[in-house]
C-alpha cells in the first residue's frame, strides 16, 4: 500500500525522531550542572551501579515515547480500518504500559525526574495522526511510528552495551523486545513506505533542542501513569517474523 512522497513528507515536517539521545533540561532539576560534553559523565552513584547522563536520558526518552505512542494506540483501537491495524494498536498499548510501569518503578531508585508530557515534536506527531481519517489515518500513524521505532534501535543497543547500571540495563532489554515487537506488527499492516521511513531514520531534519525535550513537570505534581491493559491478550516480547519488504510501499 504505497504512500505518496509528498504526503509522507508532510507527516515528517516536524523533523528529527523523538527518541534520540539529547541533553535534557532535567539535570538542572536534579541539582546537576550540565557542563560536560560527554554523555558518559557519571551524574549519580546508585546501589545499582553508576548512572551516566546517557543512562538518565534513556529512561526519560522511554517514558516520553509512551506518552505519545500510547494515545495513538488508543486512537487506532477505535479508528483503525483493518484488523492488522487494530492488532498493532493493541501491541502499542500493552507494550508502552509495561515500559511505563518500569520507568516509574526505577526512576525514584535512580533519582530521575520523569516528564508527564511528551516533547513538543511528539505532541505534533499525535496531532498529525489525529487530523487524519479512514485509511489515511492508518497510513499516517503506521509510518510515523515505524520511523520512530526504527530510529531508537541504535540508542537501545548503545545503552545496552555501555551502561554499568543494572536497572538501566534491564530497561534496555525490555525496550529492545518491545520496540522489535512494535516494528513487526506495524510492518504486518502492509502500510509501511520503507523508502521514506528509512530516509527519515538516516537523515532526519534538525530541530531546536526545545522541540526534542519533554517539558519538566511542576514540582510536587503526581507522576501520570499509563493504564495497564490486561484485557488485551497480546505478547510484546516475542514477535513473529514480519512479511518481506519486497514490493511493499517502496
């Protein structure tokens, strides 16, 4: 099911993928001077191992991902036009609720402040998907999310290979399984335009840092929890192979 380059280009007009490592506003909230250029700088020593800037940013980014992909999953459960789209929506809801629960559990242990809103760019992704109807809703949602999930893979691998923190390591394992599952079910919709998605993953436009940083919550505000979905009987940790990309949406 091909997607026109002009249409997909408008989908990604807001630029770089949201799940990339970046310097966040959170160090200042934690009383840390963010003067080092290296993401390997240790910002805290914890019972679970040292915590680096990249470790902390990874936890925040996983949390932020759920804050925009979960709402799209809810929309897709209601508005998806095919069984495959609704199946993908179920996997998004279950997977991100589980990742969110892990982030909320480990953040206090690591002294990490979690956002309650996604980045401005991610908020625009949600608005872009929400503005579509019918089959175009499915196409827009699938391609935005497929690009975002594909873009996070290098980050997950880097964190998993380098972190010395056991909680962050376990989160990276869980995130890797979940992202692979989501990529698989998104591809099974048959709506992925691989040429355009791969272009966005490899050459994303640049955006101002404030567009890629989730806003910090007001002091003392409760942490928003994504609703668990035990009513959805899906497994997000053992994906089956996706169809060949040959002849699909190129």
